[in-house]
C-alpha cells in the first residue's frame, strides 16, 4: 500500500514526524490543456484566500449564513462559501451548458478597458481577463469574495453600483453584468451611468434571468416550487427589487440610448427531464445551483421583512427542493443575453 507524505510547499522534501524521504511528484494526466483553463483550476485551489484588505468587509453571520458588510443590508443574498460555490456552478451553467462555451455575445475586438459589474466570485472577469491580456479589467462588488491569485490585468474593487460612478474620466470599451435579478433597485439609472461611462462605439452586455418559473404542461401547479416563488418573489418585489430583469433589458437598453440592441433568449430546464444532452446538462447544473439558491434567496428577505422564522423558511425550502427532483415536474426558467452599443457620435 503506498504511503502518503505531506509535501512542504517550495521544497523537494517531505516529512512525516522524524522520517524523511523524497516524494516523486507526478504530472497530473488530466491537466487542462489551455492556459486559461489551467488558471481557472488554480483559482479553484486558492479560492479560500481572500485579500487582507477586504476581510473586514466580509460581514456578519445571521441564521447560519454570512452577509455583506459594505452598505450593509442592501443585498439580501449571502456572500459565504456556500453561496460562492453556487455562483461558480451558476457560471458553469450559463457559459458551458447554456451559451455554448461563450462568455459574451457582443462583437468586441481588442478591448483595452472593461468592467464586470457585481462580479460575485469574479470567475467571469478572470476568464475574460485571460482571453484579453492587453485589456485592463475591473470587477466590482459589495463583497470582497474574489480570489487573490488573478491575471495581472484584472483588479477587483469593493463598490456599490447603485451609487454615483467614478469611471467617467476613464470610459470603458466593454461593460458586462450578469445575474443582477434580486440585486438592483434602479436599473434605468444603472444603465444611464453605464452609458455615460462607455466610449462611443463601445459595447454593453447584460445577461439575466426571468426568475419566475413556469411549465408548459402545467406540472408546476400545486408544487412547492410554485409556492416558494410566489412567496419569495413577492417579498423581493415589496423591497423594490427586479425579479425578471431579463425580459425588460431590451427596453431599458433602448431607453438608455444604446443602439444595435440584440436579444437572445434561452429556455433553461430545472432538472434533467427535457430531451437532448444539452438540455439535460443545463437542467442538471441548474438543479444543483437551485438547491443552494433557494435557501440563500429566501432566508434574509422572509425573516427580516415578512416575519417568518428560520424554521418556517426551511420547511418552505425543503418542499421546493423535493418537488424539483420529481420527474413529473417540468419547470423552466428563461435566461436572456442582451447586448448593444453606444452610438459612435
Ligand atoms: C447573483 S450574484 C451574481 C454574481 C456574478 N455577476 C455572476 O454572474 O456570477 C449578484 C452579485 O451582485 C452583487 N451586488 C448586489 N448589489 C450590488 C451593488 N449595489 N453594488 C455592487 N454589487 C452588488 C452581490 O454582492 C453579488 O455578488
């Protein structure tokens, strides 16, 4: 039976108690083939490192979940490890299973300055910065939950995108935001600020959900999923958040002054009930992130504003989880990618 030794970082020695020997390190046969995929793998292993400067903004624990500290209370989902893992699964869902391995659909060429608004774990911004090493990329968020080992052309900053922006002096070639449903209270103002901070001819792309689930065959009726979304989305709407930004993006873009506006809508199943490999993969990823999302999404809004106890929330969540695993329940969500351009003049 092979013996296991601890490897000391930066050394070719290993030691277990007083015994020492030289461990043979083998190259992993399954290493990613490209630099950018390899960088992704590296960030997975260093994800728990957070920048010392940001740690004090990580926030307080409430009902077992951690929430952001900067502008405390304005965003109602957690920022803890569980949520970050969910966001990375969500990233895989959108890029790999929904958008055919694309990070964006805008026809950008050789951007020099780009921003990812509300970057979350920063996974999208890291991949974007890898693809365009000559582009200075910023990722901003209320929470400093991004890794510290990132491409040299990428910077993460703590910022509130609903406050006045400070980027007008250094406008962007590309502005990107994904999954701001239940996060933003004034989307027209956000888009106006984005317009002002984009270079003439620059592109903007928002990718977002309609978080209202539906079924074509009526199988959502009477399920815990339907009950969960009725209760939780109404609570978010009462607090002033958008719950279906995806379907409004096109009009918001046009009202803000963007031209060449394009819309692509994807139907994403919940679970692997739909025919076809691509649908099954998307549905499986979606179910994985949904099972985490529903607890994180419901706890703060229902306990802080709707007088629910945490235990009552857990019962609601358990029923929504159980019904999503039923093969006779065929739920879908719509996901939108909308991109447009600031006029040249
Ligand atoms: C659902 S997550 C999406 C994260 C990321 N865009 C992605 O697609 O993986 C929403 C993110 O928006 C951030 N957020 C919410 N309100 C914000 C605000 N006013 N300013 C900056 N970030 C905000 C949250 O901290 C969270 O990381």
